[in-house]
C-alpha cells in the first residue's frame, strides 16, 4: 500500500506541474488583452478574440485528443501537447514583429490546441487516479497549482520586460517568450520521462463493463443525461471562470486603477482559498455535489456585488466569484464522469470540448463591455452561475 501511495504522490506532483503550465499558458492572455488593445488600437471585443482563439481549439480538438489518448496513452499525449504549446508560443514572435492581430489569433489557437490535448489528458487522469468520491480533493490540489499560475504569467512578463503593461511595445515581448518556449520544451521532456502509470476507469475496458452496470446497458455516450447536462455546466463554468481570471487587468485599467497588472492576483487568491476548503472538507465533511451548491451561491453573490457596488470596491468582489468558481471544476468533472464505464474517454472528450465556453462567453463579455461598460458587463455571469446551481441541485442526479 505504501508503494502504491508513493506512486500516486509522484503522479500528483508531476501532473500538478502540468496544471501549473496550463494556468500559465492561459494567464498569458490576461496580459495580451490590454497589450493588444493599446498597441494595435483595437476595441475590447476585438482584444478578447485572443481568448476566443485559444479556447476555440477545444471545440475542434477535444474529440481528436481522446482518440490520440486511446492510441498512445496519457503520458505520450501530455508530451505531444507541450510541443504544440511551444509551436504556438513561437508564433507570437512574428505576430509581434508584424503587429498583426490575425497572426496573434493564430498563435493563440495553436497554443490552445496544446492546451486542449493537455487538458484532455490530465483531467480524466486525475479523476480516475484514485477513488471517484475523492476526485474533487485531488482536483483541488491541481487547481491550486493551476490558478496560482494565472497571475504568474502577467507578472513574469512584466518583470522580464521591465515596464508597466500600458507602456509595453509589441517588440518587447520577444525575450520572455523565448524563455517560455524553452521552459515548455523542458516540460515536454519531463512528461515523457516521468514515471506516470497508465490508468483506466472502472469498466472502461469492453470486457470489464460488468464493473459498471449502468454503463453496460448503454450503446452511446449520448445516453448519459447527467453527463450531457454536466457538459453544458462545464461550458458555462469555463466561460465565467475565464472572465473572473482574465478581465482583472483590463477592468482595473477601465476604472483607472494604478498598476493594473497587480490586480491579477485577486481571483487566483480567491480560488486558492476555495481549493484549500475543498482539500479539507471533501469528502470527509461535504460531498462534491454540496460543494458545487455552496460555490454556485457564492459566485452568484459575487457577480451581483460586482455589478451593484462602487467601481473601486466592485473589483474586490471578483474574489467571491473566484471562490465560487474554485470547486466547480473539481466537482463537475467527477459528477459528470461518474458511471460512464467504457464510455469514460468519450465522455472526457465531450467535457474537454465544453472548455470552448472560454472562447464564447468572455468574447460576449468584451462586446457587452463596449456597449454598456466594464462593470455592467459582469451581468453576463449571473445566468451562467444560475444554471450551475441547477446542476448542483438536480442535474447531476438525472439517470435515464
């Protein structure tokens, strides 16, 4: 048992590094949004297309990623994803020298492709690495690594460039991106040579479907209503979480707060607080569904307070949105993936495709911001959190 626990601990550590890499790669967008808005003189809606380009890759490559995993396994797919990341980051260099928004969008799309393959690998891997009842606890550890990386990215770029974001020129980003490219290539080598064991969910093999009686009666992944409702919940969740994480610098600039990049820490700190609560309370004191219910209520409260309080105070209530978002991802994955058996990889691909919510909903936020202002644009989050509340109360329980 001790040897098995040691293997799990090593796997958690290695995959935790990968979750950090995911957060860092996505956190780059929160720096690029205000940078491109200033440097290219584009609207907020156009600058948020960077997020749309990144997350649209999940829609296209979510299912192919599951096929690649089935063919070469989780570990080699993780390695492949880091090569894709490096290629995407490399494209940022000619994008900057040519001052081309379309080329920036292409670079973000390629980076998003790497993210799609890595997310398709690490999320189901952590979910089925141990008992399904404690999956949210393992996901909470991963979430801490992931969300702490979001503000590290703009902070790293600011420190290496040596200027505040409003004074940065596109030519200034070359050095930090060379460092990022080299780092992600090293992470690819780490993934390839790491001692990660291949894992499978109960009943995932065709000849062991009797281990999951509910899934054994199914002929298609589309026959799992709790999964399909969970896919929609994840779609909405990723969108509003991306808003809470990626709009802080832009929102701080919009309401004329000094040193806007420093506000990037508000949401990640809130999320880490939520993750720590998940580690302590799940599953010993509360279930994953109860955690999702509590977080939904907190997120709704935070969204409304952002809209209704004075601007200089409202930005701090994004922390409540972030605390609410924190355990949504750790809870949604195991609740939606439960009882899938031999359809686990197919279900995982649908969940990864749902991450495209990070493309659509923040882009809607950007254009709503252009129309009615930055503060009122946070109304976009409220109906999303209300649906997630429904899934916590009822949706995850539905079986056909």
